[in-house]
């Protein structure tokens, strides 16, 4: 392990007056990235370990070991835990929606499974997990409707969303409950998210915040677009968490738009562009610290990032503040020096 990071300031300490700084972790990175985690972050989120397919792979079979280890790590280090995620269209076993014969299950069966899942997971961690992404990514991307045609919607209709929040609140009344989504700053999609959350609040559904994922790029979304979305969501009076922040160096990196499959060299020019972007982003986030309660990165350092495989499999990306050797990047300095 290198020695340089030991002498740098703590990101979390620097941001204590503004908002909590978090990181997504996995069963391995808790150990391999422990030094960075403990020094720079106030909270952890399970990258995958609390998703339905991992924690509840089959009917009546729960696999809590990895989630338990994460929660225990956080407890030992005095860190906050953001729970992620209870009801989603991805990483959920197909069997949730099927009966014993492999046919589509009755709505009442699916509803019971939803209730049982949310209640079981929330109950287990009610003293350890401060907030949950209860429902993830439920609205459509393009202007072709409102709610995503997921198996949840098909089986249970719009009500599945309110139901999930109600059960979560009943079982863990102290937990803060969030709706979480991506492309959350896009003008049309952010209106749908706004409408969904406003509707839930109107019905008295226990929802306390909006999670803005923040899977952003060097040139997109524009700062003004992010600012507009933050202000729009904040006008609902709910808490805002940036839940999955990373800045891909791809996307509009050459101003061409779209996704190139070619790998870029991570050179000084790119390092400076990323630093400028992170500096601008955190300056905006600090300006909005009155409404933003936490900012979580989707990973810790560039040696372990989902961006290496999304949206292009096997294309190395450099989206975080720490490099593949766990050293602070230029982007780190642009975030802590202001
Ligand atoms: C997020 N989705 C998920 O919330 C998170 O759980 C996952 O680990 C990574 C990103 C972003 C996303 C996606 O998975 C697929 C298409 C668009 C966006």
C-alpha cells in the first residue's frame, strides 16, 4: 500500500459542515479499500449485497451474511448505512413473479411476497440502517408514459409503490424512506419523478426523500440542469440525497455525443477535465447544502467501479476521486480545496 493518502485531508471532515459523504461498497472492497473508507467516508451503501436477488434469492430463503457483515463493519466504524434497494425491476429473481408451475403468479401472491420481503429485511436492520431506497427506478425514461412497465406494475398496478413505503414505515418507523432514480436531472424525467413523489405525499404515503443517483458525465448533465432538478425536488420539502455519484470520462468527452466503444488513455488532459467537472459539481452541491443531506459515491477508487462494464463492457473508466492505486486524483483536490 502506498503512503501518500495518509497525509491528505479527509474528504468527510472537509464536508462535515455541508453533508454526509458516502460510498458504495461490496463484500470485498470493505477489506481492500478499508483505509480509504474509514478515513474519508461517513456512510456506506451495499452496491449489490442488499438487492433482492442477493439477500433473498429464493422464496423463503434469505442470505443475510454479506449484508450483515457490511452492517457490522459500519457499526464498528461508527458509520451510517444507506439501505439499497427493496423494490426494483432489476436484480430481482424471476421466481418472485411465478407460481410453483412456472406460470405467472396471482397478484395476491406477488403482493404477499413484496410485503414479506420488505418487512423481513427492514425488521432485521431496523436498528442499523438509517435510510432506505425503498423503490428504485419506477418511472419511464422517455416521454412515452409515466410508470415503467415493470413486472411490479404489471402485477400490482401503481399501488405497489405506496404499498412498499407503507410496509417499510410500519416495520421500521425510524428509517428515512427514499425514492431513487437515474437521469434524474433530465427535464422530462425529473417532472415524472416530481409528479410521482408529489402524488405519494398527497396520499399521505410515508416518503421522506428523493435519491438522485448522479451517474453523470464530463459535459452532461449541465450544471444548470442539475441545479434546476435539485430546486424542483427540494420544493416538495423532502430530503435530497445524491446516492450513486460518479463521473464517467466517456459520453460527450469529445463533444460528439453517444458512446464510443474505444478506451481513452487516462492522461493529464482528462485528469484536468475530470477535476474541473468535480470542482464545479461540488461547488453547486455546497451551494445547495441546505437541502442536500448526503452525497454518496458509487464506489471508492477507480480499481473497482461498475463503470468499467457499463454502458460498455470491459472499457476502463476513471469516474471516482481515488485512482487505481488508491491515491488521490486531481479531482480529489478540486473537491477539497475551495
Ligand atoms: C443504478 N442503476 C442502480 O441503482 C445500482 O443499484 C446499480 O448498482 C448501478 C446503477 C443505473 C442504471 C442501470 O443499472 C441500468 C440502466 C440505466 C441506469
